[in-house]
C-alpha cells in the first residue's frame, strides 16, 4: 500500500536542496549590484522551511521500492515547475517556456527556448548552470549527504545511482567528492586556458554535468574563438563527465591498471575514436569542410553528442543527412552507466552486441553448450541480458514514435525530428534548429516528455506497468 504521507515527506526533504540553490540567486544579485530576486528568495525560503518541518518525520519507515520510483518521478516534475514559477515572477518568462527551460536544465539536456540568453542577469545565467550541475549529480545524492537524518531518502537514491560502497550514504559521498573535485579542477584549468572566472564556473558546471547550457547564444564558440586552447580542456571534461563513477574513482586514485580492465571505459573510448573518425570523413567528403575543419568539428561534435553534453561550434541544421545520422547514433548510445550521461549507455550496447555472438554460438553448435557470458570481469546472467534488451527495445520504439509525432507537430522532415527527439531522450541538447522559442506548444510538450522519460530511464512507464500488473494480479487472486 502506497503511503502518501511518506511520499510527501520524502519529496519535501529532497526539495530542500532546490530551496538552498534558489537562495544563491539573490546573493549573486547583491554581489553583482543588481536588485535581489524576491521570487527566488521567497520560493527558496518556503522550500527550506518545508524541509525543516519534514525533520519531524526523520525516523519514518523507508519508502518501498515502488514508492521510491514515484518519489523520483514527482521530484523531477516539481523541481522544474518551481523553477519556472520563480523565473516567471522574476523576469516575466512565460511559465510554459520556463518549465521547458527548467526541465532541460535539471535533466542535463541543454535545449533552450530563450531567444537571447546574453541579456539575462549573471544570477539567472548561474541558475541555469546550477540546474544542470545539481540535476545531473542528482538532487537525491546531495540530499543523502547533506540530510543524512532523513533515512527515508536512501531508498530513492538507489533509483538514481548505483553503489560504490557498502552503504548508500558512503556511496553518495564518494560520488559527490569525485564530482566536486572534477568541478574544482575544471574551474582552474578552464581559467588557465583563457576563460574568465564567470565563464569557467558556468561552463565547467554544464560540462562535467554533460549538460551543455552556455552563457552565450552561440554555445562555446565565443570562448574557443578567443581562447583556442579551451577546445582541448572542454573536450577532456566532456569525456570525463560521461564516465562511470567507478572508473573515475580508479582514475583519480591512479589505479590505471584496473581502469583499463573496465570494458565500459575501453569501449567508450574506442567508440569516441571510431565515430569521430566517421563524422570527420563525412564532414570532409560529403559536407565539403576542409580537412582541418572536418577533423576539428568532427571530433568535437561526436564527443559532445556521444557524451550527451550538447555543446556545438557549427550550424548542425546545415549538415548532410549522413552526418546527422552519425550524430544520432552517438547520441543514441550515449555515455557510461552510473554517470551523468544519457542514451542507452555503453554497457547496454556492449551486452546487446555480445549477445549477438552468444546467440550465434548457440545456433552454430548442434550439441548443447554452456557459454560463459561476461563483460569485462563481470558475469552477465540471462535475466540481466533480458533486462538490457528490453530497455533498448523500449528506448528505440519510444524514440521512433516520438520522432514521428514530433515531425507532425513541428513540420520538420523526419531526419531532423529524429535528431531532436534522440537528443531529448538522451538528454543531450544538440539541435538542428527545430527546437527553439518559436516551436509549437505540442512540439515543446513532446520534447519535454522525451527529456523527462530519458532522465529517469523510463521508470515512469515501469510505474504505470507495475500499477496495471498489480491491479490485474489482485483481480486474478
């Protein structure tokens, strides 16, 4: 039986983090000599107050797995809704567009429907970056660390991330430490590569979160044009942001031998090299880019798409269908499991690919044979394989049907619709120009749905199917 009280208390506790984030906006306004934002101050204070009140129920029984799924789904709707309300009250942004922008922010996608972001106050630009940074780390992860007295939050964490330590809290602390260290190092290296402090802070938050929002209308072009070395540092942190936290832990601990035994890490690097090479060839021979420009843009955009970051340096709408298709493949596969990246994830791609060989081996050998199924050092059971294949099939058909619907809603040709929807579902943010402030209400709704489903990896559909199954089970009994 679902406990509405337990769900409400856990949601209130998690939203405390968004409340604390919102208080940063008026503080930055004061520091930059702008009028403090009352809307962010009021809504943030309300959320903090509700969080304090929720402490009364800190020893409540932990949510059931089903309740944890519901809580995660509710939180990822309420956070952007509250953000859109604050932005509407602050600078008059349409609530619907504000909701779109906030969903894009918290899911780490990076689409924007703001015609000119460069007119926004520094505090609002920072808010957009913080949405991605906190959203991709997982508000739940921070809540587990900062609010350990809320034991009920731990169950929700398991929906968001895996485990690196025996306990959820210990794992969350490791993940956050890695995230904070990479962010701090990134700020230093970004500034060393020629960025201003404000540019470095904002862009490292959206890079390490594989989010892709920028403080400029033209993504990172102004930065790379002024400071070319930033091209390298941005590439490095896009790749790091898309890696499994287990692999990042090995990297930071200098356990290189163990890192190189990670099948997911090795395959992700091989995929980046191979797909970047193919895109560079396509840009040169089909799109007519010079050899140097095709290599420069091929590597950058495939890394940006495959890591689901979403930065761009050229007009992707002008590319050939072949180049767009290659980027779609990269965005569809995405980054590593247990990372900030989206897509079906490299681990699932490996399992699906190896399963083809395992199935072929069974067919080729007449006598019954037992095949040892492994990915790297990890054994893979039939149940896990079924789960992987089921997820990929669900992801593929969701992508396909949403693309068809989006093509109708936007009037765009199918390849462009497939590009935008794959970008939304993988929480990437790369765009061929169809997603913009002038997009129809239905078009925006479909992209919001894609971002929402992709961020939580379809747990909303599993909740619905689980509810139907439970009802049918009761009827059968």
